[in-house]
């Protein structure tokens, strides 16, 4: 059988963009064959005495994380701002698994005093933390908003909030041999730039640009935390992950239901993979014996927008160690913490 290709098609196939796409597809297939091909929650090791904390876990990816981990025997603390939603999420999980060990703790990651109060409660209890998943986030509010401490909301909540939380929980993480911190980034980080001259987007606010900066900061924090752990002997494994393009309420809650992104999410749901599928890279990073500190995991298909866990591409700007260290030092000042 002969397959005829038009001149236009041949020209398209010869473009640099097409070659890059084909090269990416080959690399992705290699990753699928040499790593976590079709890894699912059925492969989460049972852990009947592990304690996991998950921010933003009353819905979406965080809820799926809590459900999967509690089903594998973990004790899970679901964290969020709304106690009623927390109670509803716990009830939902326990209807699925009556033996699930889940509880809720209130925290507002857009308020450093709330983070400090939560960490103080945990320190007082003294339980070692085996796993911290920095999952909560806000995405592209159309107008510039600020946290309780005056930070641009996306940078302040997505990055500074989790930075402060991790620092204050460090003593409890260090009490657990092999503790892991998994910080959630996004494929939007590819467009991100850390603008040290205007981290809070005061001079110019563009919702997508600010979001991309915050998710790039998440990734850089995860990588730098691994380097700091190795340098100081903390014994903590820090890993980054992203969910691809998943069907959650993040777009609706941030940009709004009637924004372009919100309309697409509402009326074209088939373009987004289910949130349970989007949670797989996080769960792989959190539990798989094959996951490595200092790496970044995401879906393995369609330019990392969907699929099963595999090593994700780290954008060039996140690989700059000097910029990462500068961001680390500035973040300590802004969050009023020290590691």
C-alpha cells in the first residue's frame, strides 16, 4: 500500500518544530519503557504507620492523594481553609474505605500566622511526618490580589506559603527516616521567569505570567530543598511533580467559571484527564521506591499533559543553581523562616 503525502505535509514534517515534537515523542517512549510505565495506585506500598500531610486536599488532586494514601494504610491529615469541606471530604473517603485514617486541620496558606499556628500545633503533638505534599494552589485570578502579608496571591500562596510550611515542619520531617516532601508544580512553569525586580507583580500584573512564576518557584524550591538536605544531612528526599492537564476546579476557582479557561474546563471536560489520573505523578513521587530525590515527575504522553508517571522535563530556568539559591534566600526573608 502506498501512502501519498502532499507537498505541504512534507514541508510541515521537515520543520524544526516537527523534529522537536518527534524527538520528544521518542524520548517519552523511552521513559515509558525505562521507568514507571503504566504505574498506578495499585503499586503504592502498604504503610500502616505512616503519617502524610497534604495541603489543599478537600478536592481535586489533593483529595485523590488522600484517598489513595489512606487506602494504602497511611494516616492522612487533610489540610485546607474550609472545615465543612474537610468534613465532607473525610466522610466521602470513609464511605469508600471505612477503615481510612483521615483527619482535617485548618490552615490558610495565604496567611503566615495561620501557617505558624498550624506548625505549632503539629510540633506540640510531636509526631514524625513521613510525607508532606505541597499541593494547594490558586490559579490566574483576573485581578491582582494579595495575601494577608501583602504578597501577590499566587506567589504568596503557591510558593511562599509552602516554603514557610516546609521550613516550620522540618524538625518533624527529620524525625522520620526517609521522609519525603513532594511539591506540586505545573507545565505552566515552562513560561515562567523569576522576576526579582517585581516578585509581587506590583508594577505589572498579568494573571498567567504571575501563575507561571509561582509554579516555576515551586519547582526551583523542590530542587533546592534536595540540595540543601544533602548539604546539611537532613535525610529528607525532596521531589517535584505536576499533574499535566487535569479536570479539577483550580481554573474555575481562580480565573472564574466564565473566563475563557473556565468555559473550556466546564463545557469541554474531555480535554482534561480525570483528577485521579492527574494525581498519579504526585503519588509516584510520594511512595514509589523508584522515585529519586531532586527529580521531577509528570504524565508521559502528549507533551506531558496526560498519561502515567515518568520523569518530566525540567525547564532551563529551573536548572540555574545560582538563581535557585537566590530565590531560596529571598524566600526565607519573606516567609520569616530559616531552615
